C-alpha cells in the first residue's frame, strides 16, 4: 500500500520471540524490524545477488510507488532469480509506467463509497475502515497504491465521525479494519479503537485484513495477542498470501500463535501472472495455508489499477485454473473466485460453469 536488523533474541527456551531486544528498550521488536525494511530498489536487487543494471524500470517504478520489503520476507526469496514469485510482487518494473485502457487510479470505487472520513460503506451489513495508509510491504499490484490517504484520514478526529456513523446505522453488523494495513498501527491505538467498537451494541464481528503476519511475522507478539481475539466481538483475521512460500518460516510460528488463541484465520489471494497462475502453485497455496490453520476465502481477479496490467490473468484462464482447483482439492480448500465490480452489492463470483 502507498506511503506508504538489531538481532532477534529469544526466550531461554527458544520458543517465543522476545518483545524487546534488550532491557530498557521500549520499542517493540516488530517496529524495529519494520524500520530495517528495504526501501531502496538497488539494495533490494543487490541483497538478492541481482545486477540492478539488468532490471529495467527499477528506478522508474520506484518513483511511481516506493519500495518497501521487510527482511523476513526477503529471506524467503531465491537469490540470483529475477523471476522469483515473491520478488516479482515487490520489484518495480518498467511496465508500471505504461498506460493501458481500463486501468485506473480507483478501480473498485472506494471514493464513491466513502460515508465518513476513511469509512467505506459498499455492502449491506458491513463497513470498511481505512485505519492507516501504511503497510509493511508495498505490493506492486496494490489496488490502493494511488489512494489519497491524507485526504481521508479516519483517525484525524480520533475516529469520531466513523464511530458516529457506525453507531447510527443499526444494520451494520461487521466492521472491517483495512488500510494500508491496520496492524501497522500500534497496539495501544488498535486496542483503543476496538474498545470503542465493542461499545456499539449492534456490532457482532470485527474483521481485520492484514498482510503483516505473513510478511512481518514479528508483529505477532504478546502485545498484539493481549487484545486480539478478546472481548465481545468475534474476531476474524483475513490474511493475504499469494504463494505457498509465504506461509513458510518465519511466518509459520506466527500463524501457530494466532491459531492457538482460537482466532479465525482466512486467506485471500490475488491471481497474478507469473506468480501463481498455474494449478500446482494454487493448489499448494491452499494446502500450505490449511497446514497452518488458515482456510481459503477469496481468489481475486486483479483489480485493474493503473500500473498493474502486467499482472493480469485473463478471466478465461482464471476459470480454467479454478476448475483445476475443484478437480484436485476438497471443497473446503477451494477459494471463491471473485471480481470486485463498483456498484455491485458484493464481490461478484466467477463460476466456470460449475
């Protein structure tokens, strides 16, 4: 999303990451790890033993949308492989500066659905709160890469307009925290926001859309777990992993800690050319998630955001891939293939004639 190591120490038994690197340091470990994220495309290339001169568009793409890659995510990439599927999700490309018909700044109609600062109300019974513009990783296909977060800051007035809107509409049963990435906020701010949502009697569920447990697993610390999953509302964590390697260590222990707290874990993925547009990768993505307690939720067709056309998979190919998932996996491991269409009452399913 748009503007968008200090050594990791462990407890004596080596089972949990320390929340501080040494006594007296009050900065959470995850914030220290985030501060050490790679923010320069040349550094990204060289860390992976790639020659920046052989990566066209590296600087042009970075100018359009700044690079940010946590080192724990970088560690899961193959070195000397410019086609690594994790790298391609964060590597600036020449194609990002190309114009394509139908690829626009706001492909999902967020602006037209703003009901209060940072509050998107598209669908019956639920609203989406854009808690921050910050993310731990800047994915090149991000559909909000041009969203003007500074103009629509939900927290600017201490969340008051958004809270008032939710309180006044008794049809709202669920609040979705999104961004950016809501887990980029401090636990103090998040816990305070959740307490205020808990006080709205007609709310039943709190859904959090986040990529941090996957790309920055240090975020799943005791401070987060001290409030996540607690309280009156049912908490659902919707993760975002596009490739099975994203569920590997060091993300796996973080997911285990979330699962141990009884938090519902779902995954939504985006179908991306050159990254996961083959049956083997998609099947293993669902299997890998389930091994870590994560159920498939959505498989999104690409939101046609300006600068992302090189990631698009045709709908015909997407339907073929979805049929392959149905043929090879049990029904509970098959995500729903959907496209978001502005003005529709929900995500629009694609059924492949099944």
